[in-house]
C-alpha cells in the first residue's frame, strides 16, 4: 500500500496562510479584467492568478500536478508525453498583414484563419473548465525601445513558473500600468487538438497568428514551446517593425575591456556552456538582438540542458538550480530528492529554467551599448572532420551562417536518438520566420560596418566520426575561446584546411597540435578523406537552396569538391 502525506489544513499552520494573495486572486485592474471576459473567459467560474508569487506556484504544482521540491530547492515537474519541441506541428496563420514577409515552407507551415479561430476557442473552452488559470505578464527584450509586452495564460503552475523565469519580470509599478499586451499565449497544452479539424496532422498544434499577435498551444505540455513562440515573434518583429537583427545566440562581455562576443549555435552545441564564463559577464544564453546601439537579451532567464550536468564542469548552471528554479523531466532519488542528471530514462532533453540573475556573473540589466568584437559560430560535427577552430573570411561567415551546419543531438526533438547531421539556416531554422537571406544580409552589413572577427568552432567529434572518435574535450574548447578573447588567436599563424578552404591555427597554448588539424588526429587517412568529401557534398546540396540569393563570392566560400 502506498503512503501519502496527509494534507494539513493551511490555517492551522498560520492564520494568514495564503490569504493575502488568495483573498484577491485576480489582482487585475479594470481593463485587464474586462479584457478576459471579452476573450471568452468565464470570470464567475475560474480563479485567475496573475503573476503569482513563486512560493504559491510551488504549492499549487505540488498539490495539483505531482511536482516535488529537489534537495537544492528547485521545483521538479514533468511535461508528460512530449519532452521536446514538435516542429512538424508548428504553424503560422496565413493572413494579409504578414503573408508577404513569412518564409513559407516546412518550417513555417500555413494555417488558415478559420482553423486558428477553432483552435483558439478550443483552448479557451478548456481553460474555462480549470479551477485555476495562471496569467503571467512580462516583457521580451531588455531594451525599452524594442521590447514587447507578453501575456501568458495557462492552467499549470509549472508553466506559469517557467515563463516567470524566461520572460523579463516586471516591477510592481510596471505590472500595475501593464495595460494590454502586445502578444498573448493561450497554453491549453493538456488538451488535444482535434485531428479532424482542417489542416491538423496530429493532436498537437502550436500556432502563431501575427495579425492577432496570439499563440495557441494544444496537445503538448513541453514548456519550451512557449519560449520559442516568443522568440519566433521577436524574430519577425525586430527586422520587420524595428529594423534590428534578432539572433539565436548567446552573448557575453569582457569584465576588463568590455568586448562583446556573440555565440551562434543550436541546442547541444555548447552555446549556454561556453557563454557562462567566470571571467566575463553573461548578457544571455540563447536569444539576442543586435541593435543599432549594441546588444540586448530577449529573455529574463536561462533554459539550459541538464544531461550529465555536474558542479565541477558547469558550476554556474549547477548552482543556479535553487528555489525559484525549475527542473523539467529530471529523474530524482525519492529518498534524498537529489536530481540524477545522468539518468536519461525520461528523456535526454532534461532541462532547467532559472532567472538570469541566478548566474553570479550575469550582467543586469542584460544590455550593452557596444557593438560586438567577435562572433563565434558553434557547430557539432558528427563526422569528426571539421577543425576545432577556424578563422572565417566575411564571405565564409555569410556562407556558414546561411548553411548553419550542426548535428541534432539526442532528445532535443521527439525521435532523435543519436546525432543527425543537419543544416539549420542562420543557426535557427526551427524558429526562423523571414527568408534566411534577410537575416544573413543584415548580419553581413553589421559585421562589415563594425569590423567583427568571425570564428567557426567545432564542439563535436575528433579522431573519428560519431561512434569511433570522441567529442572534443570541453577544456580545450574553453582554451580556444579564451584565445579568441585574449586576442592571441587573431595573431596566430594559420594553415589552409583543404576541401573547406578554412584557415586553421597551427598553435594554441595548451591545445594539442593534432587536435587543431583533424587530419592529424585520424589514424585512417583514407577514411578521413572519404568523410571530408561526404560532408562537403552535403554542404553543397544544402546550400543549393540559397545559391540564387547570394553573391558569387559567398557561393565560392563553401567547400569545393573536385
């Protein structure tokens, strides 16, 4: 027989327990309340908890969702069946205000307005059946000139806590004067989409309507869908409305000389890990805007992968997992409540979300009024043939930005069990909204104007491909990044790396010579040449999509196969 801790009546513990908040659950001001009734919410039926205290979100998640508190004080909760994004179920509404801007295709799948209205009503109807509805109002973008107001409406305390961490948290004064949001997320992820509705391919649907500036989520409780929904909206608004460049990148700034570095890369390439550097201040770990005046973070928190996390390897992230933080789909010891970051029995895509101020060297506010000095493009090469670091010419930088080569790593999406070579244009294909050429053109203009150095760093395999070689040790990658920041790498001697025409340094202090040139690390030279040719062919095939839209110089900056 299973034993359960009996529920203790709250007022026995303290006469004011939970009353200050629960006595006035909505805490909404006039027009906000009216807004909810206009949206179709039954205000007599549901209890709206707006920007609830973290402790109350913990209590509700534990009481109603089976969450537990970990030994370090973070909340552990679970997303159910979906433990990663569902890119095949992401759609954008085809309507007159945005139809000519969107890059339509397999990334941005069309949805008609009528289907959106059906799904929106389905989401609101579901939320109306819940006893508690959570609302979180926050900002996306640290620069007041370019930020937007975001409202999240959901039925799980865990989702409210997640967005409390990921959006920029308003002050009490800002919350009081929040007014109508610029963008709204209706998260009814516990409830399935109707598969027989026109355009639905499964019970999962994640859709954005740029005319209504709304997002509807059905059939997935994976919290990351909300985060990436906000990014997709910023990826659209920043270039189209504000003329600024939104980027899927992390960014940090030197403590001593204030130099800014942008790190591009998909999930699992080391973007979060490498930008969390004790000698530099973290601007942000995932989403930024390179504006006319500098760089600013879009988010108010970090969403880091937890697989094999340890205090020794990643102390900043490890220590950020405390009260207020959230662990998603992480296995724990039921006796000690200690998370087991090596256990991937639920998913390889275990995650933690925490406010950015939990990182001791975070730069708050997350904005710098200075242009970047270096761009680091991170790739995870499963073939083991790309050098750990190469210095890119401006044309090569444009080429590799458009190609966006990496490997999908296990767990980031449903069904990915081993690294799969992939080309993710602008290092952000799943979230891209406009044609990639628009972002690439803006990047090239800004790099040229501000004379920014660009580096391609491979954090993937060396001395063999996936299965025979090994991953490039993190300590060496950190030494390479340090050499970029110290300026030593810009002064190094270089040799040309064959088919890809890359400039590779011949010496970096502390890094083995054979690691710098992958050809030296492979015992079987013929196998190495085969893999080089194979990868070069993949690059050429993938880049064919953009050939018509780029200068000949950029086309020729890619690998050449005789």
